[in-house]
């Protein structure tokens, strides 16, 4: 199935990832399945992350929530830094124009 032809089922993705984990070359599998190496890598990472969550006793939904909470925290920190930078620039630009 060509990646551009539509979505892959989770079963087909898992089959491809299991082949990778058994040692098949990602480049050859990419060519055979007409899927980008980037997609295969992302699928593999998601597959492993889901497995790790299972070993920790977390459901997939809990793992997704934890990942999103981490992202929200990172975004909040960036926003705070930008706000401080903006405040600093406004304060100092006002001084230099006097």
C-alpha cells in the first residue's frame, strides 16, 4: 500500500515495525512498502513508546496525556520567556529614546 493512497491500519503498521525490530533494513522496507523512512521511524518510536507505557502500567491514553502535559509545560515556559523578553525590550527601548 502506498502511503499516499490512504491511511495505514494499526495492524499493518505493527507488522512493518515488527519487521524492523527483527532486523530488516529500514531503507529496504521503505522501498518495498512505499513508505518514507521518516514515517517508519515515527511509527517505530510510537510503537516503542506505547510498549514502555504498557510496562509502566499506563494506558495509551495516559501516555498521550502525559506527553501532551509535558508539551503544554514547555509551551508555558516559552511564553513566559517571551513575555519577559518583551517587557525587558519595552522598558529598555523607552530609556534609549530619552
